[in-house]
DNA sequence: TTAAAACTCTGTAGCAACTCCAAGGTCAAG
DNA sequence: CTTGACCTTGGAGTTGCTACAGAGTTTTAA
C-alpha cells in the first residue's frame, strides 16, 4: 500500500490542496520528495496522501508550518511519549485564546468609536474621524505584541 | 503650528513608531513627504505628528493600511458627509466579529482534540497525532476563506 | 498520425506590514 | 580630528501561499 502512482493533479484533487501548494510543501520539507517518471513528473504514493492530509488538518486548525513540522518530527519518532505533541497543542490553544480576547476588546473599542457618530454630517464634526485623530483612544502605547496580528480582510 | 523641526528620531520617539516604519509609510503615500535639511535629513512638523498619530490609532484598531488610506482620503475632503467613514468602520467591525467567531470555533475544536489524549504514552497510541492524521477532523473541506487567516504566534 | 488540449515542470514575483541589515553620509562633543 | 550617535538609501527576509511565464510531456480526438 504505497504505490498509488498519483500525479500531482491526482493528489491535488484527492486532498483538495492546490498543486502549487503541494510543491511548496515539498520545497519546505514538509512532504518527502516523490519519485519521478521518465518525463520528470512527480509520482506519489499513499504515504504522501496521508502526510498531506495530516498537514492540511493542522493548517485548518490554524497551526503554522513550523508547528506542523514539529508535530511531524514527533510523530516520526516511534515509541516516544507524546508530551511534545501535548505541549505544542496546549501552546497553540493558548495563542488562539489570547487572540480571541484581544479581538473581543478590539470589537468593543470599535463599537465605542462607532457610537461617537451615528448620523451623517460634515466631516469636521465627525466623532469617528476626530476620535481617530486624538492622541489617546482608550489607552495609548500598547505594543502589537508580535503574535497579535491578523484579521486580514482582503 | 507647523514648524516643530523634528528629525525622524524625534518623531519616532514622540509617536512610539519606529523610524523605519515612518519611512515605510512615506513610501506608501500615507505620510506626506517632509522637507529636508541641507544634509538631506527629513524634517517634520506638527501636521506629521498628527497624521502619524491618526495612522497608528487606526493600526492599533487592526485596520489595514488600505483602510487607513481611505479614511485619510475621506478626512481630507472637507464638508463632505462622513458616510464613507461609517461604512468603512462598520465593515471593519464585521470583519473582526467574523474572525472572533471563527477563532472561537477553532478553540473548541482544538480543545476537543486535546481531550483525546490526556496522558503520556507511546506516540502511536496518541489520540492527538491519530486525530490529526484522520481524513476528517470535524467536517473536511471548508475553504480558508481568504480573510480568515491569522493567529500568527511567532 | 498528428495536432490540439490538458497536464506538468522550473523559476520568479507578488501579497501585508513591516523589520533588519549593509554601506555609507552628517553632525555634535571632546 | 576622531569617536559615536544619528541619518541616508537600497535590498533582503518574514508567512503561506498564489499567480504567472515559458517550456516540456502526455493524453485525447480527428
């Protein structure tokens, strides 16, 4: 159960992961290099299907590729105990919880700002625009804290 | 009230914004180009202090630079009514609310996964590692939805 | 058989919002 | 006159992809 002989497009359809992304994971060392055909096409087996599924599951849980790499390493050391996986997951949960709290505070601030102007009028009287210009909105200087970013509405 | 004659380091300290970032905002057209000394040093006035404060306030509310640019444009059209600012802020609030909901779901899933293995043991029996390998964690294929990313614990 | 369509290959650039580095110019103090 | 703090520009790195471009390969249909 290793030789399925999938081309990259087949693997892509099977895992709902774009082919470009599969190549990217390979470059990044998350997926082992597949064998090649005479024509230099990549050929995948079931181990690739499974590993890619693992990666995508982790990603859907918003883990970074760094974390995925660590989990893969843990997974591949047989008969080790799974403390490392526990720690990683616990840390990840903590990060998410932190971010939720931050965003909830943010939401409150935004709604407060929004209440400062409910109606249309000339810009110079707009409580929102004025509020944003003021040196202090609630409390000033708190660092963005490095891991804090990301609402990413594109 | 325009000529304070601040050098970039002075402005940086005053606004707690790194000098590099100030130059970046200038390149991106968010801050007007300052005058220069004979030695080619940037010289800032109070209008720069105020505009930079505005930008940083927006950023601390997690707005994108694109949104900030739009708000600045709105602000600089005098006697216009502030509908545009309202719409922008409402949209931003909606994005944040969406992201909060997503992250809360995520947190639940992660905690569920964590519960699958409470104790140390050999990796191959670990419910976490096994759970991540399974083809379906909760429900499979839901798109990352483009603006959904970002917990970014670096 | 052959020509078009569909697929794959590599490599590069772009996104957001910075941050960091290098190599050098400018200015005040000692 | 030299040290050091500051400033200048330009370019690369970060994260996790996505989107080309230009070329080669394989499959399908006429």
